[in-house]
C-alpha cells in the first residue's frame, strides 16, 4: 500500500462478488441503458391494449360478429403487447445478467480490486497491478442500491462498484458526502414489484 495522502478520508478493503456485479450492471442499465425505457413501454402497451380491446368490444357489440381479419388484428396487437412486455421485463434483463456473469468470470480487473480510498473530491481503487483514480466531478451519475454504490463514468454501461457491506459505518457518511458532492447526479435505486435478484440466481452456476 502507498503512504496515505493528507486528504485521505477513509480506506477500506473490498471484495466485489458476482452477485454484486450482475445486479449492479442491471441497475446501471435501468438508469442509463435501454432498460430505462421500460416504464414508457409498459405505458404504451397498456394504452394499446386498452383501446384495442375497447374497439373490438364495441365493434362486436354493434355487428354481433367479427370477421377473420378483425380477429387477426386483435390477436396480432395483443401478441405485440405481450411480446414487448416480455422483452423488457425478462428477455433483456436476462441477457444483460448472462453477459455480466461472463464478464465477471473472464475479467480479472474487477476481481483483483481489493482496496478503496476515499478523498474529498475523488476515490481510488487498487489491487494487484491496478490503480484507478475516479473524480466525482467526472461521473455522469452515482447510483445507490441496497448493496452497492455505483459510480458511472459514461454511458457504456460500466461502473465503479463499491460494496456497502465492506464500508461498515462509513457507508452512511459516504451516502451524505455523495449526495452533497453530486447533487442531481445522485440517484437512489429502489426495488420494484417482481424484480429478480439475478446475481443470487446466477451465483449458483459460478
């Protein structure tokens, strides 16, 4: 370890698990990636399904029957709605989870990170042959979930992950510092109904 800098606030040893990496990757995608469009897609699907059903019921009530074309149109629109919901709530998250698992298993950098040092304007990640310095001012966002602080430097989908459990009591202080330093770029990620813990499920095959 290098001599401590004068402005060093805290230094901790950390370990990023596969579960951390997978769920952290999904949260970044939910905030800045394609998964951020999920609420909009769900809203559009609901509107399409509502008006499609309304149209079919009114048409059937008026005519007492429906043609093959009308049944086909109803089936097609309903299928499109169900398929788009499946894509954004299951297919894409699973795809990102599988890719994150592969990246974690084949990438050495994430698993070799062992220490984090916090300063007033930056933090440093270090380990065997690794020395990363990241300034808060250069992060486009900081996300926080139940397990991690996620510092996002760009829109590539990658992030610097720091497990809360390794920070102990300092996690609360870091939360306050980040909110003050990053302002509107800080976001608390909350779970939503039906959210899967992909990391825990994928850990079984690690």
